[in-house]
């Protein structure tokens, strides 16, 4: 299999465009002292991310109706328990993904 230089440049450009908005804020924030209210507000971001992940996974639109994906609803439970116990978004997401993988494997 050969790789054309245009495809390689395209992949590198896409990687750069994807990485810049994710890395630049950390580089900029590292050298700035944020006020206490901003730091307090940022503490809620993991909760917002977790809520967005859960809500977007739980509901399915089918034929003009909104249904609950029961497989996802069951997979949320271990993620919720892990997030309450550890207060760690990464562990909660890993628990949810593992639970969903196990449910899909079993069904």
C-alpha cells in the first residue's frame, strides 16, 4: 500500500486543526492566574461533561418519538456509582464504557 503525499499532508493538517483547540487553552491558562470565581466555576465542568454524555446516550429519537435506550440506562448505573465514590470523571467514563461493552457483549 502506498501513501500519497497529499493524503499524508491532509492527515497531518487534520491532526493539527484538532490538536490546537485542545492544547492551546492549557498553554495559555498555565501562565495566567485565574480569579477564584472562575476556578470555582471550572470545578463544575466535569459534572457538565458527565451530564452531557449521559443525556446524549440515554435518549433515542425514533419516528418522531423520543425513546429511552435501556441498555445505556443500565450502563449509566455503574458510571454513576463510580463517579459518586471516586469523584473522578475518567474512572466514571471507563466504568460506563466497560458496562456498555459488557451489556453489548451479553446481548
